[in-house]
C-alpha cells in the first residue's frame, strides 16, 4: 500500500517519555497495586489475598453510599456550573479596562488554596460571627450546617460553585473571543435573533472548550476533599462524606492499607472510565456529524 | 430594489479626528444605481471594507448620509436594510445542514415552511448546491461554503443589493473563475445591485460594468474598465490599473519646452502650453507602457535611455529602462528586435496624459 520504509527505531523516541511517566505515575501506582493484593500485618509479615480486598470494597455499603453522594454532587455542580459559566462568559465585557477588571475579579476564587476556601466558608457560615450564617439566622431561617444535612449540602454546593464556576466562565470567555466578528455580522444581516446567534454560532463554537470544562470539573469534583473536610468534616453524620474522605479515613485513620489500596484503584478506574467514555462519546458525535457530511 | 446614494459621506475610527489622514473615508459623494454590477477596487487599507460596512449598516458613518431610494438609513441596523453581505471568509452555521443554512434568513423572518422549500431549492439549483442540501455544512470545502454564504443572500426576496467583501480570497484559482461567472449569471438573472470589493483589477473588470477605484479613503475614479485604462483620472488609477502601471514623469516648463530631468520631452505643443500655464509645482506627464515605443537606433525626437532588463512573458515583453535616474517600463509585443544598452524612446502623442496635483487635466489645444 505504501512504500515507506518500516523503521521501528522510531519507538526509541518514545523512550524518554516512557521513563518519565514510569517514575511519575506507573511505579507509584504499582506500589498501590502491590498493597491491594496483600494483607500487611507488619514490616515482614504480609499475606497474598488475591481479589479479596476488591470484593470487600465493592460490597461495602458505606462506600456505596459515599459513591452515591459523590455522583450526585458531581452531577449537581456540573448542572449548575456549566450553564452559569456560559452565562457569565456571555455577559462579560469584551474589551477595554472593564474586561481586564472583570477577568481579574472572576479569577480570584481560583487562586485561593482549597483548605483556605474551606476555612473561609466555615467562618462565613457560622451563625455567630459569619456573615452568611448570621444573616440567615437573623432572617429567621433555621440554618445550621453542623446539624442539618440539607444545609450542609446546600453550603458545599454553593462553595464549589463560587470556587469553580470562574474556571468554566474563563474557558467559555476565551472560546467566545475566538469567534470571528464576521459571524456576528453575518448573523445580523441574516436577521438572526439573539437566541439564534447563541444557539447556532456561540454554542457550536464553544463545544470544544465545554468538553474540556466538563472533563476538568468532573474529575475535580469527583476527587473533592479539602473543602468539605474543612467545612463540614463529612457531617452531619456521614451526609457529606465523599469518596476521598472515606478513603483517607480508611488509609490514614484506620491504617487499613490493603482495602484502601484496592479502593484507590477502583476509584481511579471509575474516574478514568467516566472521563474516557465522555470524551470518546463527544468526539464520536462530532465525527458522526462530519461523516454524515461526507456520505 | 433601490438606488444607493452616499452623500457627503465621511468616516473616522478616531474619536477626535484632526487631519484628513485620520479619516478612513474622506468626504465623498457616490451613487450606486439600481441593478448595476459594480466593483470597488483599491489597495489594502484604502477604506473599501469600511465603505461596504457603512452601506450594509454594520458601521454608522461619522459624517454625511446614506440614502436608499432617497431615504436616509444612517441609523438603520443591517437587519432593517434589505441588504445581504458576503464576507471574505465564508460564514456558515456549522451545525446546520446546507438546506437549513440557506433557509436560515427566511426562518428568521417567519416565512412559512411551504414557501421556504421552493425558494431554497431554486437558489441551490443556481449555485449547484442541490446534491449537498442534506449535508452538514461543517464538512464542506471552502468554495462550497462560500457558495452557501452567497446563497443566504440570494434566498431573500427583499434583498435589493448584495455586497461582496473580497469573497473569493480563500477560493482556488480555477474555481474563482467559475464562481465569478456564476455571480455574473446571478446578477443578470435577478437584477440585483451588486457591489464587489476586491484589490484585484482582473477580478474587478471581469465582474463589474463599472469600477470605483478607491485610494486613501476616496473614490478617485468611477468608470468602465476601459475608461480606467484609457483615461485614468488620478495618478493612482494609472499606476494601479494596467500591468505594469502607468509611467509618470515630473514635468516643468522651461523656455518653450516641457522638461523632465533636464531633458526636453517629446510632447505636442498643447502640452507645452498646458504645463506653462499651470501654477502647481506637482505636474506629471503620464504614458502607459503599452504606448511607449523602444528603438535600437537613434532617431529624431526620441529620448535616449538606458536598458535595464527585458522580461519575456510569452506573448509580450516588459522592458525596464532608466530615464533621468528613474526606472520606467514599456510593454512590447512579440517579435521586437534585440536591444543594446542604449535605447531610444518615442511616445504615442494621443496617449499622453497630463496630471496636475495627481489629478488628470484634459489638454485642449
């Protein structure tokens, strides 16, 4: 079919990358794999357990509950942050000093470390000295996130929206800025309504950045740890205990290295799987559109 | 259907214009008649696109009026002007099919579906887009996309003028020619005013009946391609139209002769009188390369010049020569004799032009 010379030495060029990835990801991961199939009792006492830890973990009702909460949390914040981010990006000024000012203001939450975000909101929502907690109480609302699971959820979601919607907004803003002016001009000449401009010009041109935004936000939110840990500590009860926190409790609190290693691997695979399925589906949909064109 | 009049129009992008240089469009008057095929020709940055955007309403002129059929439309947005515009880079709605793209302007004004379909099919037929109607617009080639952009202008019954802003820039040369012919066909069929912006004189003269040449924010000449060639109204038109452009010699009057670089130019007496009578110090004699004759031997009334280069372009040659320290060009037909370094020039006296302050002055005896 082609007369190109087959030269497998080209693979050598991949070698440096492979070494790098080996040290940064594969080897550390292998230690986890190692723990996940053994019961470690002491420095020189460990037994091979096979898939036992995996089976235990997969059948653990507490983890099922945490997994359910985790999925719910990710879905809720995606459903809020993506439309909200698009909306903010559409409303942001396009040029001049206002654009820079708004951009900086919007980026600020992204620059705050996770723990600090948790602390800020912890104080912010306190009934005695927190602005939000105090105001809500003064309004006569029975707001208390240490007692009421609904309040805890509401606050964590609000906190995450505050912290991360700017990322979605910034991605969308950059996507919007890259649309050539001629599209808007043509749309005016075609007498397109604002909605039609959004639906047929802006949204299609945003597809790529939205894929990135959704992927990043999904992965991030699925691994969320520090903010809820600082804010609610996973409570009240275990109502806001997400997967990361369950894992930490198990690994560090209880020193259950084997089960938590197995759990880590399952956790990792779930994120990988969901991201991969999402990404390939979207890419496939786009390809479909193209090949529909080619047929 | 409308006549487009530009009245004392000027436009500036600067908030506080001081000099004429601050204006993208300098004070101008112009009339585009209903049903004409026009070209707006000029170099990059001369204000062509600005002028086009003012006509379509994407820009509001800073001074003067735009009149459609005598009615002032300055403040009307493009949506209310019955004008279509095709841009340099094809604008298509990616996620829609070709059919939906073409139907889009009609759907936006709530035309019922049973009237949209025949109209879209008609336009698709003219533009040879029928086999593509069901395809997504995203996968089309550049020329197909540009045809879709044009089609969106053609589907509307209410369009009185279509403006083209260098629409063939992204199209391959062979297809360019085809699309240009298509445009011409459409023009004849629909009797729509068309204004075609380009910097390519060939494109302008094959498409348009009349060409407006723009230079530094002004229309310096409006005429047929032949007029632009034969009687350029401005030195810029002489230089820009024709290949190569016109030769210009700075002329002064001295003792009964027209002098260029210390040489008496062989020009008719009426030119001598005209140069003598002008008060400006910016006087030029222009001659197109086609009307310069080159001789190998000395002869009466011929100017001695130094040969620099002969470019053989197949059916004709371009001779570059030096005269009075400047280089000029002559265009000779095939089969001219070989020249040495010293050559002698004569000018066709009927084809000389006199330009005072860059504008052509008719010389009468």
